């Protein structure tokens, strides 16, 4: 191979790799820059270059202020609660429904699948959704955001396809051994489809963690808002007073020295942190799942 | 259906060739039919119990809203029953210049995204396939998939920081070439490009995964044969790789057209501000604003319903065309 590599081909290769590395830099630099700013000495932040990816000086002031700030702390707890409880419900009910719908002889299977597909095709919009939550009395209740998208139609369809791949002999063997529908699901189907389940769990997890719209609409109480909404109020809507308010300035010695830009950067990084924590798992399960599907196809 | 479900749908379509009558279906159907009704109920009852919560969820959170969409034909009353007014709100909607503005914005932004964002992941996947060092390749992939998993609130925060006229990296770089700092986020000439570029930043990497998976599925013998015929890198891309991934490109393109009315609600609600709202206000953000912020529930429902019906026509057409063209539907 190497012997017939011409000089021209090596230049081509360099250009291709450089273009991809440029893409990596454009993707990663803005995130590293925010991390750098949040860890820099507050006095140095105003003079820092937008290109900087390393902290100028070192200080944990921003992070200390963030994790002791009542709004941020509340938001963090709310996000964790909504994400964990929402994801558990999602996975349990999606798996149960997918298992039943993956049985080819289930009477009414086709009708039920169409029943699900209709909801993908036609969406009546934001306002009717809002009125459902309102009529159920779920406004200002965590249930409104936990139950929304309890079963995602797309993920359901993916899971049905995975469950259908479980060899029928194994299911028959389990049934002959006297296993009921739940036992077959638990002991045979779920262990065999673990990568698919993991992928869907991670997707639901990311969905709940990143959701800002439903909490913003359905939860009016500031104390119930998840981190994304707190971040949105601060960075997008520009409500600086809520974050670096008088109370905070008095409470934290030297807080007035802290640059708003550094605080925003820290807040963004705090919101990204859990995603970064599960990202290696996402890469492992999802890319693997996609690849094996492709190889088979 | 949000935009990032596009990629999930595309992945779903990859698994579409699982045999329909997978093992387990191979019982004698006549024997089944001969079984007594009681046995049948006893066999399937546990499955229906497992289906029940999910079905109830779809009824309450997806079908009941369809019924409540009748609000578009009523005047909303806080006390007592709503008043049926027929097409009144649609008349108001179609008579309002703002509606045509948001409709135009929706079409322009979706069109720009298809034109400028759609081709990028194809090129990225082709390039990644040319990287021989597998560690380098994995490093590049790990980095460029990340933004897909960040919320639009976070991405808006990142872009606001990077595009800031006083401290942003972009203005710092344009400054080297003597250009005056510009507030891209508040400039009506540039905000649509911010929308396009931030979409690219978020999804070009991740979407390339779908094409890359399709490239991996191409028979390596085809490359060997091409090499024997003296094909160089570009010949192989043009005559082997591109034809190999053409069905995936077609499916995703059709799906994008099917989702044309979804110009990116989560994205635009976070990138928008008073200075440039008229440039990027789309139907979804319009519904949110007049409905949930101004309380014009009926008018907002009418606008949402208009979008829902057009969207339904597009996605059904997309599915039908995709199925006929590539044998794989959208779902």
C-alpha cells in the first residue's frame, strides 16, 4: 500500500485530516473555553482571549458560588429528580409495551401499531397539550414533566424491532418451562437486548435532562424549575439579578468581584457535566448498536 | 416530533429488514384458530395488561389533545363552555400579515437548513472513512458527536458567548483582518446564518454517523475490484461509496422534507431576542408566544393545527415516496 502512495495522495490525506481536525477544534474549543473561564482567577477574566482553553490563574470562586446558590442547588435537585424518575417510568413502560407488540401473533397487533404511528404523523400542537395537562390538574406538578413522553413512539418502534430479533426457539423453550409473559421478558428477552435497552435508557436520560420547554410551560413555581430553565433565565433571558442578586453579593465574600461572564460559563458547564459523565456510555452503546445494524443490513 | 428524532428514525429504518415472520411466529395458524376462546384470552391477557399503561398514556397525552384541538373552532371561555365559532380564528389567522411572516420564516429557515446543513454530514462521513489511523478516527468521531447531546439552552449559551461583540472568539478572529466587531445575535442580517451554523454545529457530526454506518456496510470486495481497475481515491468515492450510501442519503433527504414545517422550535426559542425576532419567528414560536404568553389560546391552536395538518401531509408523502424509492419507509 505504502509503496504506491504518491506525494499527491499524501497531500490529499493531509487536507482531509486537517479539515476533520478543524471541525474537532470548532466543536470542542467553545466548551473548553467556558470551562477555562469558570476556573480562572476572576480578576483575569475580563482580559481573557476568546481563544483561551486554559484557565488564567486558578480559582474555584465561581463553582463555590454556583453550588451554594439556592436557585442553582434547587435546580440541580429538581433536574436529578425529574430525570431519574422520568427515565425509570419511560424504560419500564416502553419495554412492557414493546414486548407485547413484538409478539407476532398478538391479536390486534397491527391496529395497535397504527394507533402508535398516528401520534408520530399528526401532532395537534403545543396548546392542546397544555390544556390536557391543565384539565388533569397537573400544572405545577412534577407529574406533568415526568409523564410527558412516557412512551416515545420512535424508541418504542426501535425496541420492538430489537425484541423481534430474539430467536423464537428461546421464547418457546421458556414458555415450555412454564415461564409466564413477565418471566420470559425478564429472564430471556431483556438480558439478550441489553445494548438496545441501554441505548434507549440513555436517550430518555438525555431527553429529560435537556428538557426545558415542558418545565417552563407546566411548572410556574420557581422552586420547581430544573437546571435548564434556571440556565435559560440567566443566560438566554438575561435575568442577571436572579443569579447575582443582592442577597448573593452579601452572602459571599468577594462575590461582587465575580465576572458575570465567568458565572455564565460555570453555569453552562454545570449543566453539561452530567451529559459529559454519561457520554462515554452513549458512545459505547449507541455507536455499537448502529454499526451492528448496518453490518447486518 | 423534534428534529433530533430524525436521526433516531433513520436508525430505526436501518433495522427495517428484520424478517417480519421472525421465529416464534411459526406455529400452525389453523391450530391456533381452533384453540378455544378461553385459552386465547388466558394466553394473551398478560400481554394486554402490559400494554395497558402505554395505551392509556397514548390515549390521554396524544389522542385527547387531538380532540382538544377543537379549541381552534371555539372562543375560549374561562368560565362555562366554549362558544363554537367555526372558522373565525382561521379567518383572523389568514388575514394577519404576521402569520405570513412566520410562515415565510419557517419555510426559509427549513430551506436554508436543507441547502446548507444537509450535505455536510455526508462529506464528513466520506472524510472520516478516508482516515486510516483507527485511533485518530475514533478521537475525531468522539469529539464531533458530542453537541448532539447538549440542550439548545446550553448551545445558545455557548453561541452567545462565542459571538459576543466584546469578548467572543469570532469577533476576535475577524478583528485580525481589521473587521469591526459585530453583534451577530442581534443583527437581522446575520441571525438566520447563526441559526444555520448552530444547527450544523450541533448535528453535522452526529448525522455523519448514519452515513458512516452505511459506508461500513459496503462490500469491501467492491473497493478491491475498483483498485484493480486502477481507481484512485476519488474514483472509489464516486463509483463505489456514493452509490453505496445513496439509499441512506435519499431516505434522510425525504425525511428532512417531511419535517419541513419543524424549523427548530427548541433552537429558535433560545436564539431569539427582541432585536431580530421578525427574522426567525417561526410557526412554533408564534404559537408559543400568542398562545401561552398572550393567552390567545384559540388563535394559537388554529395556527398549530394549520402546521400539524401540513406537517402530516408532508410526512405521509415522505413515507410513501421513501418506501417506493428505497423500500424503507420513515417508520
